[in-house]
C-alpha cells in the first residue's frame, strides 16, 4: 500500500510508470491502491465544488458561517467526487472500449482518479485565498474581485489543465496506444463535465 501512496506523489512528476502499474489487476494490487484512490477522489471533489458558482454565494444565506461552509465543502465535495468518479469513469471506459480497450471499468476509474491528483493538490491555494479574502470568497459582492483573484483563478485552471494532460498520458500509457488514439476517449471524458458546467 505504501508504494501506491508514493505513486500518488510520483504521478505529478513521472506519470507514465504510475499509469503503467495500473495494468496490474490482481486483487492485492487493487486493494493496495484503493485508499489512495479514495483520498484523491474526495479531495478532488472538494476542490471542484469550491470552484462552483454555488460556493461563491453560500454566505449570502445568513444561516451559513465558516463551519457550515467547511461541512458543505467536505460532504458536497465528497459526494460530487464519487459521482464524478463513477460517471466520468464510465465515459472513459466506454469511449475507450469503442477504440478496442481491453481494460476493466475499475481500471478506467483508477486512471481517472490518479489523473485528478493535480485537482486535489489545488486545495493548497485555499489557505492563501482565505487569508487574503476570508468570507468574501463565499459571498456575492465581496472584495474577491480584480487582478488578484484572477491570478488565483488562472492557477486553479492550470491545475485542471494539468489533470487533463495526465489523463491523456494515463490513457496512452495504460493501453500502449498512440497519442492520437488516446486523445479520443480523453477528449470525450473531459468534454462531458465541461458541457455540464456550461449548461448548469
């Protein structure tokens, strides 16, 4: 299990061997990586919900305070993370299967989870955000606007782009495909949450 915790960090530096290791579908290997996958999914979900419009208006409701925002982010983010893990994992699995993938649905989900590590890592931006803008981050019309917040929004976007790049690398590595072939299921999987975000 320790090896998979180390790979959770290694995927940020040398992703290919981490994704190649996902080819191992033994019961022991699956069990050993289940806890890192769980942690990534939960943290990435929390990071994702904190970027939503809803998060930016939570404290418009006077009943919300900092504690309730934290509880909302943890519970809502965890739920969102697991829904995304299974739904977008299914999109990745079925789009890959159409191109000849022999991998399992579980493996597709694990590729997706490890590719989401940068999104989970983006939570490191939040203590700085909170130190600068505090509760205004969760309130309409607060001080969290202008060039400063734009920089943080770009940094947040960079973490999402990094995850997209890892997903492409992961699909290519785990299947041994060309870049062009791996790009198809990757693009389809990325397009689904983007479209959902645009229409919501």
